C-alpha cells in the first residue's frame, strides 16, 4: 500500500470517530476504505492506540478518538 493510500486510510478511520463517541470496531471497519484488507486494518488499530490517536475498549470491542487524533485531523479537541 502506497504512503498516500495509508494516509487516506488513517484519515478515513479517524474521521469515522470524529464525533467523540464510542464506535464498535466492526462498524469502523465497514466505514473505512471498503475493500481494504482486514489484516491491514487490524494492524493499524493498535498502532493508533499506542500513538494516542484513539482509545480502545478491548472488552467491548470499540474505539473512540482522542485529542491527538483530532489534532491530526485539524479539529479542535474537547477535553
């Protein structure tokens, strides 16, 4: 996957979480880059958590954007 495609994928993933609400990981996966390999998607989710772009609730299998993710998108954070 080319760098531009990766950045587009990351942007789409974070955009799907921009409302600051929890979203199921399955819901996010279906909204982000249809046709993207699931393997790639599941590799990026933990990376985004480590980089503090998103929070993951592994027990409930859901994700929520964090201030760093909003900053990446150029959106104001609501702390």
